[in-house]
C-alpha cells in the first residue's frame, strides 16, 4: 500500500527545499525538477495547482551546475531515505 503525502506535508517539503536553496539556479536545476516530479507522484491527490508555481519554465531548465552540495539533490536524497525508514502516513 503506497503511502501518500498530504497537502500540508507537500507544502512543507517544497518550502523547505526552496529555503535551503539560496541560488536561483538551483530552482531550475534538474535535481529540483526530479524532486518536484517525485513529490507530485507521491502526493495523495492531484495537486497541480500547488505544484505549478514551483515548476520552472522548460526553457530555463538546465542540468545540475555541479553545486556541491546541490540543495535540491540533497533534499531529494533525504526524502527518499526518510520514506524508506518511516511511513509518511504516520508522521
Ligand atoms: Zn544546484
Ligand atoms: Zn543540481
């Protein structure tokens, strides 16, 4: 049984990743986009309206600039790790 993210959890995760990514470049980085796509898949319902403001314009999307660390990549990794350890439904 797949566990889904609530709207509140999704909002929190998105705000956290933006807060931890000071460089605007990281908001259009494919790492951020990968994370966004994953959260969208894991959300309990269709949250198009929630996600669309965060989605970068396709024209601006670029591969990772090699920021070390890249905050969205880090957030994505820890999200996946947490997901394997704890059921988000129990948070
Ligand atoms: Zn980056
Ligand atoms: Zn990156």
